[in-house]
C-alpha cells in the first residue's frame, strides 16, 4: 500500500473508532449505576482496553530484516 493511502486508511479507521466510542458514550449516559458497571465510561474503557490488547507489538526497525519487507512499484517498503 502506498504510504499516503496507508495514512488515509489509518485516519479513517481512527475516525470510525472514535465515532463509535462517542456514540456509545451518548447512548449510555443518564441512569444506571456507575459503581456496578452500568455507566458509559466503563463500557468505553472496556472497549478501548480490548482494542489496545488486540494491537500487535510495536515493530522496531532494528528487528526487521529485508526478508520481512517487500517493495511496491514505487519502491516503498511494506511488511
């Protein structure tokens, strides 16, 4: 994927996640007992924590070899 396309994809994905979280927050406000896990904040924290746990480990440039990378037609490297 071209680096600009990758940036656009990541931006769009981030927008989607943020909008989803905000929609949950507005749907769950009011009523419910915050102490018993019924609050919107708890739902959002759980969702964010599950998302963070699903992320792959950070890839360090020093740990990547040429065999893990491939070049596209433009010469850009990707995994």
